[in-house]
C-alpha cells in the first residue's frame, strides 16, 4: 500500500498524482490535506512517514511547495528514506541507488505532467542492491546509534 500527503503548496500536484495512481490501480491512502487552505507540512509528513516507518505502508509520496520541508520532516523517522526529486534522473536514482521509500516533490516547482512522470519512473525502477545496499546499511547503523544514545 502507498500513502500520500501534501500541504496547501502541494495540493494541486497531489490531485494529478492521485489520478495517475488510480489509472495504474495502485492501492493508496490519502492522508490530506484536502484543499488549498494553509496548513503545516510537518503534520502531513508525520502521518505518511509514520506509516512507512512502522511498515503499515510500503511506500509514500509527499508534496509541499518546494519539497524541502516534507523531506526534512519525513527523514526524522527511522527506516524512512525520503528523496526530493527534481527531474527524471533524480527520480530514477532515488530508487536505483537510494531505494527511497518516500518520493518527495515540490508542487510549486513541477508541472503536473513532470510530477506524474517522476512518480512513474520511481515506481517502475528496480533497486540495484549490491554496494548500494551496503550504503543503506550504514544509514541504518547511524540511525541505530542515535536511537541508543
Ligand atoms: C508553505 O508556504 C511552504 O513553506 C511549504 O509548502 C514548503 O515549501 C516548505 O518546505
């Protein structure tokens, strides 16, 4: 299951992404926000990242104005690898090298077509594993050290 969330700056792009997910029959839960009224992005990042961190959701998509606030917030959660992407290359690498389990985008940066394309690339790319898995293991080890501190 995929979970998705946004703030007011990401709402329009989220509608386009939801349409794509429906077309692709991807099982999805939308944690809001549900309009263009001003809200606080950490509230929505926390809902999506908590679901991914706990394993309740396999992956997530987060969208704010720039994508920056959502990335900062989501990456506080253990086992979350939230990647802010800007183009087709970073969308592909987010999966292939980083095995990002949350894709983050900026609703005020991208067009709806760009955002949909980046989600498709991220969904359709395989994690390369190997040396990249070693690097992810090092991130997990850092998290563990911080948790035990
Ligand atoms: C909201 O105005 C804006 O700050 C937010 O959407 C996001 O860009 C934060 O990183």
